[in-house]
């Protein structure tokens, strides 16, 4: 019997103690490479010589020999494995800045660890590089990102990949309509929470055809590299939170994450996304509704507005103004 090398994981507390520990994971990943000869052929990595932790997220992500990336899914989000693998297959060859899926499987230890292995993309996270970039180049990168995300949204969704289910968007809407009110009441004044609860069911969530969404376009999931005097988008990573839904749902993580509430960056993005749309900002009220519905919505609002600022809110319009500076009412 093979000697177990990894601890069993029961909850997020167990996971937080180990998921970035390269020294702990290196023997298990090295053994995986030995026991699965196809990995060497598919990745070009003959053996695991170096292992470096990637940016901390939800899963365990490690860079192998600066040539490939392995992502291992804990039991709490094991379902995200099939979702992310399906997205890679749907988008294969469509985005030059997307990693290539090289291998997938299960690392068997005390428990099973589903994994994906992708190509390694050099570059700095947008979070770290943006401050050093001239404003014009920031806007150019946002424009390119818009072009790429439009390609994602226009991707036909093929059945038979294990994800998404045919009712993905109605299911997400129904789940969030049931869950969101409690989270909003816990953090907003009663009047604002009541107005938010009224807005959610009166919004037409099915006005647009559901599209494939990245759904987590944060400052950590866009990579950029400097080529001469010019910065370029070089990576679009982490598809484990992908959804199928209304495109406006995509703008939530984009605006508060990648754009950092910068309306000009959002306009540049939208110019790339829809050159014929005259770079108009999305309807503020609909974007607010999508923020309230979003599964990270309460976390986003808490991150933008500290407790005392939320307590002083007089109504939903004031909340919208604080969340979306630079938008017309």
C-alpha cells in the first residue's frame, strides 16, 4: 500500500493551514509525476525539480519547474474541478492569453485530490503591475481584456462536458434570491436592506440570453507583461468560478476587482467588448441588482464601505452612488 503523504482535510480551517505549503505538497506531487508517466509527456516536465506556491486563492496551486501549473481541489469545492475542466475544453484555442489544459486526473492519498495541469504563463498580476503602468497603457490593457471577454461570452456552450447544466442560470438566480436577503440584512440598515430585497425579485433576470462567464475577473486573475516600453495582457487565469448567466453579472467582479471602481477603466473595457456600443456604462440600477445578487456581493459591499459608512446610508440610491462613482444616476 502506498504511504499517505498528505493530511485528510475536513474543513476550511484544516485547509488554510496547508494549501500554500510547497514543502508539504512536493513529495506527493513528485510521486504523482512518477506514477503517471503521461504527465511528463504532456507537460514537458520530466520530474518535479522545483515547486512554488501560486497566489493564494481557494485551491492549492503550484508552479512546477517554471513550466507547468498544477491545481488541486479540496473536498469542499471538488465540484469546481468538473466546471473548470469543462471551461478549458469549451475555450480551447479561442483565447491566446488563456493557459492550455495539459492534463487532468486524481492524486490518490488519504483522500482523493482532483487536479488540473495547465501551461505556465509568465507575467505579473494586474494588482501588482498596474501602479507602474502609464494611464494610457492601463486603458489599452482593459480594452484588450474586453475583446477577450466578448470572445468568452460568444462561445457556444456544448453539451456533454459535464458542465454546465441546462438550468445553470435559473438555478443560480433562484439560489441567490433565497440566500441574499439574509446576508444583506446582516450588513445594511433596515431601510436599505428592505429596498434591496424589493429590487431583487422585481429585476428581470432573464432579459438577456445567458452566456459563458468568467465571473471572477479580479486583479489577481489578469496577468500582464512588459514588452519593451509597452505593457500587454498575457494571461487570463482561474476559471473555477465560471458561470452561465446574464452578461451584467460579469461586470460585478470586473468593476470592483479588475477596475477597482474606476469607471474609465470599465469604459475602456466596454469599448473592446462592444466597439459599436459607444462605451456606454451599464445601467447603474441593473448593475446594483447584480451586485446584490452576486454570490460575492455582500463581501464586495463590505470591502468598499466600512461598517460606519454602511450604517449611515439613507437608501438604495445612496448605496448605488457610493458603489458606482463616475456613473450617471
